[in-house]
């Protein structure tokens, strides 16, 4: 790789940028790819850095694109006393339906069958919500709050018996207090369980992606990870307090994770108010060597 020619092609990048790329990504790629692939990867990385810096010089510092967004934050299921000592499974769909430029759109934030149901603790627990990591067009994720609905269709599975938990269509209002984020909730009361759905209407939101990875010199090492990873907003202006958005939750079993690879989490994409920051908490996260 000819560093000087690389910097000549991309004049807004620096030698320090090249050195940083070699130090941060080189070890992960070395030994797995050919020299031509490594050169191509470096060319793409430096091109991106140079282009971003050139754009910033011409147009100013890059801003965060913001738009209206409905964020289904959490769903908590609470078994009643009669089920406190019984295994409880929950499955079904939670679907956000909206229009984009007159085109009907839908986004499944929860979609599980009876064979892939969420295991809920007798003391209660949260459903594993998520957004699809790939979307036909990122801009399609923005949605006007007016006319947007949340369709809920959840069921309990207790042994071989299936019992309805929640069926409803929630109409989202387009107005929020002071045009800031507004936390809203909907409660469902059944004979065996109750559930609380929390969603946040955001007139000005950004979409962020969260990745978590473990690092080790032993790239082939695999560990079993348990615990909880949650996200919370900071510096908000609406009625949000500290409601947790669960990204990962393994309490009774483990998730196998290969070193230097992103963890597999049900939720990596989430919305947040464009003017706020995001805090990630690792609650009781632990890992142990996986048995061969």
C-alpha cells in the first residue's frame, strides 16, 4: 500500500488517519484477507474520512437528521398470583402502521410464534422488542405521528393452553406538550396477566444503532454472556424520566459471543430525541469461557 499516493488521492485525510485505521482495523483483518482486499478496505476508509472532512469544510459540521418518530419503548408482562409458580410463554405481534408519502407502511417491533415465544419469569418480565436491522430505505422509518397506530395482538401459552393477553389498536395523537418527546402508556388487564406497553411520541427524533463487542487477542475465543444491557435517554425536555429500553436480557441462560464480533441483540436500532444523549448500562453483565 502506497501511503503517499493514498493521501494524494484523498487530500483531506492525514497520515494520522492512516495510522489510526491500521491500528484499529488492521489487526482484525490481517490473516483473514488478501493484501489486495486490505488495500481496498484502507482506500475505502480513507476516502470516507476525506470526503466527510471536505463536506464539513464546505457546508459546516454535519448535523443530525431529525424527523417525527414513534418509538415503542417497552412491554412489561406481569403474571397474577395464580401463575406465580408456573412457566409462562408470550407470543404474538406488535405492529406500527403508518403512511409515508401516501404509501401504507408497517414496522413489526415484535413478531414471535408459539414456537419462538418469550419466556416470562413468574415475577414478571419484558418482551424482547426490536426493529429490523435492515429496512428498504432508511428514510421510510420516519413517520408522521398523526394517523399512526400500534396494533397489539399478544397471547399467553401456559402448557398446552393458549389464552389471549392483549388485542387492541392504539391511535397515536400528533400533538405533544411543547413539541418535545412525550412518554405514553397503555395497560392491558387480563384474568391471568397484565401488560403495560410504553411508547414515546417524538416530534424531532434521530435513529441510532448500538453495537456491543468483546475484545481479545484470541480471535477464535467464544464466551457465554449473561446479564442485561439497557439504554436510557439523558438531557431530555419532555416527561421522560428514566424508563429503560432493553437491548439484551439473558438471565437464565447465556448467549454465545465470538471475540471481536458484535453481540447478537434483539434490539440494536432505536429512536431517541434528537437533542438528547444516550446512556448504555451493563447491568450484571458476565461472561465465562464456553466449553468446547
